């Protein structure tokens, strides 16, 4: 019989795995859990109430925000600020980082980086979206204000990372460096249950995910890798299957479970691609590695890239180890 364990219980139980176990991680997860439930509720009634549609304001990347982006950002911010374990937060929806360095957050050791609602343009058409988060230990002195350098740390310094997928069911998946664990939300009682302990991704896969509409602009190596994916070779299970939702968390989650590669390469007028290193690529790269997969920018390990700015973008290849290595091979030959 399966055991009934909640996310809250599991995090407390696993607290000893956390490098600096003082109970703070479970409180931070408490905040993430609460905000996720609120966002879940809002997303699920998006078709019923007049909340969907562009809010009219642009984010720092010049893209139109949906109302639920703003809503999710506000809820995560409020939940974090109320706890006091996070001294600052950087969000894809904010121009610069926010400091909570007042009152009970003064002297707290962690910063949060978050994409509060990734793929939000999908909400209007009832397609899955996700929240992606990442937690670092601050490096500036605890008695001073939180600094930009606290947020510009390479992904290999993350102490926790995860995502929430708002799909046919809502799931929260996280790692603290001891495997990847998934929890499924039961909305009737408001609880995340442990449903996927120690998630592993297959070393080989059959799915490739990329926006092929940009084909003409892709680097030569990517074009050749795509041709490789589409060629017939029963020995290597090719041709592969093409699947692209256009919602990173959903594409990533499916590929992690089934085996596959997600790619967002550089292209003609976007030398660094589209995805953001700090809010999207690093947390998912760590989860990929922790589940046995790989994440690179085509040459370098994503987690070793030293960030220089908050909203930095990076080409992204993530998923099953052998598939990512094969794509890299094509990129090396033909950058
Ligand atoms: P967003 O953060 O503005 O939502 O953009 C990120 C999203 C990802 O979820 C998705 O994989 C990608 O953008 C899709 O981009 P495109 O439409 O160019 O394929
Ligand atoms: Mg995003």
C-alpha cells in the first residue's frame, strides 16, 4: 500500500540532508507551498472570472505581462516577506531585485530567484504553465543590505531548486541536492502528497522539443542535429518524436519522465536565445542533473556559468544525458 506523506512532512524529514539544517528550509518551502496553492486556485478559475488577458504593462524584457503573472509574483513575494527566512528576491517580472532586509527578514541567510508564472501566454488557451524557483545562500555580510552579488551566483551554488507545474494536476518538484522528489496536489484537501520519490530521467530518449518555426535562424549544428533526430535508424530508435508545448516547465517535466531533449538555441538575432539563466535555466539544470540528465548551453555546463546580470539569457539544451551530448557533438562540429 502506498504511504501517505505530505510535502511539509517530507521536507522536515529530509531536513538533515540540507547543508545548513536549522529549520529555515522547511519554512521557505512553507511559503512556496502556500503561494503555489493560491496560484493554483487562481489559474483554475482563470476561465471563469475576468482575470485573463494582458494587463497592459510590459516586463523588463519588453514582453506583455498577463494578469496572472503579476498576481503570482505578488503572492510569492508576500509569502516570502511574511516568513523572514529570505532577505531578498529577484523575479523575472521585476526590473531589479527586491530587498526584504527590514524587520524580521534582517540578517536572514537566503535569497530567492523566481519565474512566478512561466509560459503565461498559454493560460488564455487552457495549456499548462509553471513556476520555477531557486534558492541561494547569500554571500554578502548578514548585517548589511542584500546585494546584487547575492543573486549573481552560478547555479552550482543553489541550495534548493524546483518548479510547480499547473497541469492536468498540479505538482511541485524539487531538489536540495539529494535527488529529485515530486508531490501531487490534492485540491479537495489542499495538500501536496509525495507521489514521485527519487525521480530519474532515462539516459536516452525519443522526444525532441524545439520551436521549429525558428529553423531558418538556427545555428548549422542545430539544423544538422534536427535532421539526425528525424532520420530513420531502428538501432537508435530514430526517428524521434517531436513534442513542443511552448511552456518550458511542461516540456521539461514530460521529457524528464519519458526521456527527451529540450532545446532553445541561439538564433540569428538572439545570440543568447530566449531563456533566462537565473530564473529558468539554472533551477531546471540542477533538477536535470539530479535526476541523471544534463544541461548545457551547447558548450558549457549551465550550472558553471558565472552570471553577470539578473535577466541574462542563455542558449539551452537540457534533458536525457546521451541526447544532450549528441546535440553538443553536432554543435562542436558546426557551431
Ligand atoms: P516567458 O518566461 O515569457 O513565459 O517565456 C518563456 C517561455 C517558455 O516557457 C517556453 O519554453 C518558451 O518561452 C517558448 O518560446 P517560443 O514561443 O519562442 O517557442
Ligand atoms: Mg519565463
